[in-house]
């Protein structure tokens, strides 16, 4: 169970956690067309700070644009509502989940006049793949489920329904004794994790999959930018699962997963079977940034007073 906080923002009102409910005929609940975000707020010496808030809000609106959802608020209003929700719940550190959903009204696949609603919840969420995983790496399984073709389910939008595919992959991986799943694209190349983007390091080159059948991850973007500033050779290009088997290092990135090293894929040990030098370096810079200890990237943090 996730720990309760005091209030959830629902269409402009701060509602008590236990009363933040919807009707069972809420359209999104039946058909999966809703868009959401996952954002983290970290404790810094200057107080709580939200990581890359503007980019997350922009992606929420882009998701809505792709899926023809008319959010009845401006980006500025949602941004302010997110900050307010963190404030009223007095969170020092939390995960933030804005959700845009189609409400109660007509049923069937054409909910023309149903209202579009927005909710924002916050809660404490520790290491997504476990503290141990964050430190020493996780065991991953290539999924028997593949990512949707981009014309079946557009991946630039972070929609609720996309995560059915992710859940199938995740359940399969866990039931086989692994920590996480790696999904391939429709052509058999590596795509991403169930809720993470993926990177490898081979011969000093950092590679990640191109933005064709994956979510445009904000942590992915952060890592690319940090690596560029560190003078690391970066490539955004397709690679296969066997290239991952023989990589020197591999890791997942995501808001929830942060930077989680991969120590094994399908029973093949990656590199030395522990977080590699470049992974550790990027992880350490990332955690300094989010905790407000790296001035160079301070524009990525929005302070919550
Ligand atoms: N790919 C997928 C499929 C994905 O869900 C995420 C985030 C990412 C990549 C990384 O994107 P970003 O967070 O912008 O770096 N997954 C979110 C949901 C996880 C969940 O279990 O819920 C997250 O990390 O918040």
C-alpha cells in the first residue's frame, strides 16, 4: 500500500485523500485513454525541489495533444497546482502523479461531451527497483511481449493504456524470478524497460535507443545532457539484445527508477556483474543534481517554498 498523504488536487479542489474518488463509469477506467506524468520532488538544502517540472508539464500537454484530449487548464495552472499539492501535503520528498482522464457521461468509444478531468496526487516513493538494485544492479529478462508498433499505440504520449503491455512484461519477468523486463520493438531491436529507458556502455561509448518506439524519457534526456557535458561519446542508435549481453555496462533510467544499473540480462552477466565506472559516475552526478548539490544544472529544479 502506498502511504496516504493529506490532500489530492481534483479539478481545482484539494480533496481529502480518502474522498478522492470517481464514478465507476469513468470513461478512462473502461477504455484506457488517459494521460499521466510521474515527477519526483527531492529534498535539497534549500527545501523541497521538483525535478524538471516544466518538461514534465509540457510532456503531459503533448500527450494530451497526441491523443486529442482537451485539458481544461493551462500549463501554468497545472504547474502551480503541482507545486501547491506538494506544499499542502508538506512533503520534503515525494513522487507526483498528475492524471488527465475522461470522466463520466457517455459510454462507448466516442465520449464526445464527457468532461476531461485532472487530478494530482503525491506520495512517498523510495527506490522503485529497491535500494539494493539501485546500488548493486538488477536482473532483467527480455520479455516475450514486444512494444506496440508506433502506429498501434503512439509512444510519445504517456497514456494509461500503454501500461497494459508494460504490466504483462513486468508480471512475466517477476514470475520468472527477475526484477524487471526489457521489451523489444516490432523489428526485434531493444526498445525500453516496462517503465524505464535503457542505456549501454561499450568500449567507452554510451548508447541508448532512438525515440521511435519508446517514451521520450526526461531522465534519458538528462543523462544524455550530463554525458555530453562530461565529454562521453554518445550515440542514439538501435542495438540488439546480444549487444546488451556483451556490453561493459548497462542501466535503466526513469523518474521512478532513477538510474538503476543492470547486472544481468537473460542469465548473462553484464560486464563485471556490478555497476560499471561510467554508470556510477552518471548516477552520482544525477543524484547530486536532483539533491541541489550541482549548481550547473540548478535550472532543472523548481523550489517549493
Ligand atoms: N519508458 C516508460 C515506458 C516509462 O513508463 C517511463 C517512466 C520511462 C521510459 C522514463 O521516463 P522518465 O520518467 O521521463 O525518465 N515511467 C514512470 C511510471 C512508473 C510507474 O510504475 O508508474 C515513472 O518513472 O514515473
